[in-house]
């Protein structure tokens, strides 16, 4: 149980385009999901908290107009990187919370912006 | 916000020996402490967690201890095997917002 999927697993795009990443909880409902970014050989950095039916809460320094988050259902949250630039290239990972505080992670999406 | 420090950053052990990773946290309100294992290019996998009302938890070869007074917690892996080689992250959160603050990670290499 507690399976989280993410799509796509990798994406290459041109600078200036937008990319949408989906995060789904497959066998449970998740009121709260989280989006992280991880650079090579570094830890996970929380970008935002996604709550079903309400606006996402962004961490300090994360531009909400650049990283659009939508949590339209109890099993799906999406992250859209708008007007992507090479510095946005990273490994984006979502997690879904189940029960009390336990988070299960998706497989991640590797984004490369050319 | 919460600040989690993790040591060591790298750890090399002989197969069959034990590995210990230590983390400290700053916010005394933190009450949930999970440990994740991440293999290269893969998702972080929850391997064990502990809550503040418990001092120790064990699951086969893995154990976690928590000292609330000193604000530190540790991961112990016994009888290490080559498949234990990975990056291990500790984290802390509290029930106000459930956000996980991660340590910097420990790269564990088990030598055959």
C-alpha cells in the first residue's frame, strides 16, 4: 500500500516553455501532498505544501507564479514549471501524506531545460 | 524553522559490521522523525520512523533511538549488507504543519 506515482519520469524542454508534472496517490487519498526539489548530491528541499481544495503554501524563496501547484482531487496534485529556464533543471519529487505525518514519495521527475 | 544536522556525511563499513548515523534537531516542538533511504536516481524510501513518545524502535536489522532532552536521534543498521549501500536521510516534523525538514544525507558504502 501507500503507492505514489509521478508522471513524467523525465522531460527535456526548451527554455521558455512550461512543463506539467503529475503526482498521484494510487491506493489512498491524500489531503496533503508536498513538492520537493533535489539537486545532484544534495538533500531534498521543500518547495510547497499542496492541500486539496485550497491554495498551495510556498516556502520562502519559491516563486508561486513560476511553480504553479494545483491539488484538484484527493489523489492528484500537479506542479507546472512555467517559462522554464536552464537553472530550473533538477529532480522534482512529490510526496503524499498518509495518516499522521507519514510521507511516501513518488519516483521523481528529472527535468532538463535546454 | 526547524534545522536538522546529520553526521557523518559519508560512512564506509565492512559487510557484517554496524553503521550508525546521527541527527540533531533544533525545534523542541518536533515530534516525528522518519528515516529515508535513497538509491541513486530513485525515490526516497521510508525505512523506519519514530514519534516523540517513544525512545527506541526496531525493525529487523534497523533501529532508531530518540533522545528528546538532547534533541538528537540516531539510525542503527546491524549486520550490514551490500544492498544497504545508499544515501540515508533523517528528517523531523511537527504536527502544526507536517512539513519535513531533512538532514544533508549520509552516503553509506558497505564493502564486501
